[in-house]
């Protein structure tokens, strides 16, 4: 069995103890019942005294008692859509200004291309496609895109 760095072991233990306390709450165990269960299942009176094997036994017992652990939420980096959308809308605006066309031209393109009434309502992927279409139009008419 490989040894884990102290911090990793501590965070795993902390997570396991958190699961035990969540199960205690969800099953509605009072403190006396909870401590009696710890004593009978793992031979300790407090969860902080549990070994790794004891944690596993307690969690298995709580699941047999009807506790269903919830799947962990998928955590990721929050996308920075705001800045990206602003940059794309700025590019649309620049391409329209260069072509001396009004905003209603871009909105008509959005309606034709995506069935969306307003440029503001476009998803980032759709904005990219709109910028590409306006750039293509600029090159076709001899302007930089």
C-alpha cells in the first residue's frame, strides 16, 4: 500500500468524515444513537478516532441503513463568457462601421442565419459565425476583415 502525502491523507479523511456527518443528518440520527452506532460498527465513540478501515465500515453500514450518497457536483472553471461575448460584439460593431452598415443589417443576418431576432441574444458560437460571415463579406468587397 502506497503512502500518501500528509495533506492528501488529511483531506481524504476530512471528506470521509464529512460524508459520515452528512449521512447522520440525512438519516436523522440523534447524538446518542450515532455514538452507539460508531461503537458497535467501528469500536470508537467519536468519528475523529476512526481508522481508514473504520471509516469504510461506518459508511457501508450507513448505506445499509438507507443512506444514499449523492454524486459529487462536477466542478470546473467558470467560463468567462462575458468578456468573450463583448469582444465578439465589438468585432461585429467594427465590421459594420467599416462597411457603413447599420445594426439592423447584423440583426437581419442573425435572423437569417440562426432564427434569432437580436444580436444580443446570440450564443458565443453563433457570434463567431456572424463575425466570420461579416469578415467574408468585407473581403469580398475589398475591405479588411
